[in-house]
């Protein structure tokens, strides 16, 4: 009996959930991801070593919440039972403004990765039929005809290494690299072979005002700087604060004591037993836009400027004395495609005619771990209904999703700078100001004064397929 082969391009939350779901339904799911050490995309951890010491950071996703009664809530509870997630006590996470910490008091469960998010990503990857990494997918070519007869040959590039032939291709990342992949899908006459999926992956970058977002008919992605540092002397933060959305700052949007947070998962970390603390501070999307640079080769001058600006502002917001952060390790990372500012308004993109689709937190929005997982579930339902119509859990899913029309709309009003957290209220990222005018078409601008260079797509926001 022939088992349909599904290619999932991107190993972030949406891609890993999709691969696991398809495999559990009897389909052959191959997940391709560029992660050298692990899958996960934004749901990953960053390990670092310096002078014989090791440090570990949750440098992107900090925690997740669930809509009551959602499919994702059931999924998250299962992950918690597996010991992959732990609850973050409400009195340890909240909001921070001008040195005053206010813990959340809404009864919402906030899940964190036990020992970081890599164990969760590994668990999901094990559920797919196979995971191929590190592997770039740079070309998809239709073979075998139209509709039910169509299959796809994947390769590392237009003239690259063959990666196999598949009955369906699901792109579970976004940004320029996802668009470039879809643009390689051409018929013999040069016309698009996956026009619907290609159109849904049109994108642009940079934080911008809501009124401008309303005019966009594409995915708009914001950037975020992640500052990671370790201190040997615990910081004198108030009220046992371990994580906080920062209110009223133009520079930083989030701060978290990763070492303290992870201890709730009862997983020993490299810094347990001592006073060393690993911290992560995220910038605002506006600061990242105004201090952008080539993220794969960050100039030292830019890194130094960003570190200084974000450290000073974190100290101010946390009520610390200037200069009190004395790191023994420091690193910054620029996520070029950190969070969607617009959403497509569909659970997932699905095209039965071309046997292609896409999923991610940018589909239904606003961006969150739940949105990524729910999008993957919707696409899994449609793919299963296509290849196993008599036994599918939701036989009507393919037709329903096939008929869904993409309608882009801003989601910035529903999300914090880190994205959205269903079931609870978090501080909005606020209205984003227009980009500063730059003399002579370039130059220096914004706090921190980084060069106005182009920003490549990062992290597959969802997928880990584009470089991170």
C-alpha cells in the first residue's frame, strides 16, 4: 500500500507539529530544517561557551499561554505531562515600568520550557517520520501532471542536491527565503506552478504605523534584538521578578532571568548551585528597525552600541543603579523576521490543485505559539482529508480550507512586542512611529546608531529554516 509522502519545509513549532500530526495519521512526513544543532526556530535555546564556562539562554520564545478549550490547550497539557513544560508562578512574571514590578493576577497558566525549549522541539521532531537537518531546501519542481497526479521534486537549489519526490509540499516558515522557494515552482512555460501559495508568502520587513499596515496586502515582519548576558552576582531586582513585559520604553520590551525561570521546571542547569544568572533582554521592534544591520555579520561597532543602549535602558526600567550590570558573558542576536505585524486571516494556506500549502503563526494571527500550532493542525486536517478522505478526522477540512481567502490585516494592536498570549492581556507594543528620515538615502539613525544596512530574513520566524 502506497503511503503519501509529505514534505514539511521548516522545523519551528508549526512545522514540527505538522510533521508529528501527519505521521500520527499514517502519512509519511519529512521535515527539512537548517538547524545545525536542533530544530525549533524561535522555540529554541541558545547554548554558549566562554573561557571554559557554559551558559544557556531562552533567547526568543519566553513562555506560552492557551485559549481555554482550544486544541492547543490539550496539546500543551500533554507536553506538561511529559515533563516538557512547567508552570511559571504568577507572582514571578508580570509587567515592569520605571522600576516597579506588577505580577500578573489573572489566573492564567503560563507555560515555560522545562530546562529550555529544546527538549520540546526534540520531542516533536521525534514524532515525524523523519527529520533532515541541517538541510536547506531551495527549489521545488512539479512533476507528473496536474491535480491528484502532481508531485514535487525538491532540491537544495535550482541545480542543487536532489532531496526526494513528494506528493505535497507544506512550507512552514516565512520571509524572503520562503518566498524564493515558492517562486522556483514553475511550469515548463515558466508560469507559476503554485500561485496561491506563492502569493501568500509575499513579505516585507520593518516596524511601521498601523495606518500603513492597513494598506499592506502582504506579510509584514518586525525585527527584535536579543541581548543575552550572564552575571556572577545576582541582580538586585525587586519582588522576585523573573520575567516582565516592559512598559513605556522605546528601547527594551522584555527582560527575563532565565536561570531562575528554568528552576521551576526542576531541570538542573549549568549555573545551578551558584550565584551566576543568565538574563535575556529583548528590544522593541522600533529600536530593532532603527538599529538594523546584516544579521549574519553584525559589525562589532553595532553590537557594542546595541549592548550599551539596551543594558542602560534595562537598568533604568528595572530600578537598578547605572552600571550595576557587570556581565561575565555578553552576546546579541538580531532576529530579522521575529514577529508578524500582519496576519493573513486564514487558519492555513492550502491549495488542492497544486498540492501545496503553508502554515505558521502569521496565518490566523496574532503571532503566538498557539497560533503556530493551531495553523499546523488546520493544515494537517486538510492534507489528511485529501489523501485519506474516508478515514480522515475531518473529511470536510480540505474543501473548507481550499475555499478560504487570504485577507491581510494588522495584528499589532492585539500583541506585545514578543507576540500575543491567548487567554490573557499583555501590554500592547503600542503605536509604532514612522521610520526616521535618513539623509542621502542611508547613514545612521535611531538609538544606538547602527548602520542602515539591509536586513536579511531570520529564524524562519516560525521555522528555523532561514539562518538564525
